[in-house]
C-alpha cells in the first residue's frame, strides 16, 4: 500500500495490504505489551460499574486526563512530527478518535443498562466486525483466522452467555454494547493505517483529543453532569485513565502495527475473563464454573488466529 500522502484531501479507504501483513515471527516484546494492554482494559468494566458518576462524563474525563498526560511529552518530543502530519493521516486519526468516542458513548452507558458480563461479551465482538470490515476492503482472511475468531467468540459466549431478558433497558444495553464493538473495529483498522506513517505518541494525542472533544459535545447536548463528585470518584477516574486508557488503549495502538488488527482485536476477547477475575477479587462477584473451560476455548481461538495470520504471509 502506498504511504499516506500529505496532499491527499480526503481519507482513502483502508486498502487490503496494510491489513494482511503479519510478521513471520510475532515479536515477544509486543506480545507482552499486548498482555499488559488487555490487563488494563479488563479493569475498565468493573471500575466503571463501581464509579458513582455518569458514564459519559467518565468517558470524557478519562480522555481529557489522557491528553493532559500525553500532551506535554508529545509537544516536547514530537512537535515537528505533529506539524508535519499529512492531511490524509490527520483526517484518518481524527476519524479514529470519533469512532473511539462512539465506542465509549455506546458501551459505557450499556454497563448501566445490562449486566457487565453481557455488555463485555457483546463489545468483544470487535474481531468479528474487524474481519467483516476487512472483507469489505477486499481482504480474504484465511480459513484458520475465521475459525479462530469464531472459536474465541464462542468461548466468550460460553463464559458470559447472552442476555435473554425481555427487559427493554437490558435489550437496549445489549444493542449499545454490540454497536460499541463495531465502532471499536473501525477504530482499530483506522489506527493500524495511521500507524504506518505516524508514531504512537502523535497518533494517540490526536486521537484522544478528538475523542475528548466529541464526548464533550455529547455531554453538553445530553445535559450530563460533569462535576460535583467526591474525591474518591475522581481517583477512580484517574485509575481508569491510567489502566484502561494509557496502558490499555495506548499499548494496543503501539502493537497493532506489528501484530496486525486481527490478532490485536481478537486478543481483546480476553477482556471478558479478565474483567470477571477482577470483579471476583474486588467486587466479590465470583465467575461461573464455565469460566475456566471457556478461557481455554478463548486462548485456543487466539492461537488459531495467530497461526492463521502468520500463514497468510
């Protein structure tokens, strides 16, 4: 795929070659970073559920805080790169930030409408949406990738089940979580494209700043309360920002360039057992007996996707 051109006025569709490239040997360091990323993201759902603040406000402040942390470093060390980002790369990064905002705006409220288990399971349909979007752009994933993705997602379904409640709120929460998974897939694919020519720091700053602006507009339009909470709530938001945002999403942005969007997004399936474990230790919510064999099924799916991606070289 040609590199992003500064004179490109409109972002071009994500072409297939950038989505099909996988290293012959997966870098061990990036696999470790991906594991840290998943651990940070896994803290998100239990922490959001335990934080006594509006979900949209939490999403806004975690992004504002992330920009506050990353901004000074990015402006100090990547000022020239930020000034020289091509129009196409900039528009794609802004689009990725808008999709990340949509992901937060859909998923975080869903945690208040349906169970954490159901919301987490449905939002981790990201790899399935990723494969479908890649197929729209002309990429034909190998059969092993399809099988691995389906096996991993089946493990999530075994672990959490699908919310069969007829409650309108629960059903709406399920739909929001499912939409959040689709938004995350688009965010992942656009991020993989931008990261071909832009550093993690520069891309992350543009992306998170865009996300914060979009969420601010949503909060103002919806009349969401933006302050007035206890110090404990603010510390929980800070913890969410550090664990889920800086370690979680930022490290995912770092490794997606080498591991590829298929492997990175499929690994997010581990958020479900990770969140279940944290909820058990912190909130006293013990996972069901099916959690243990389901985890094995999820790991098997990840192995199949990783092998399928490498064999597609």
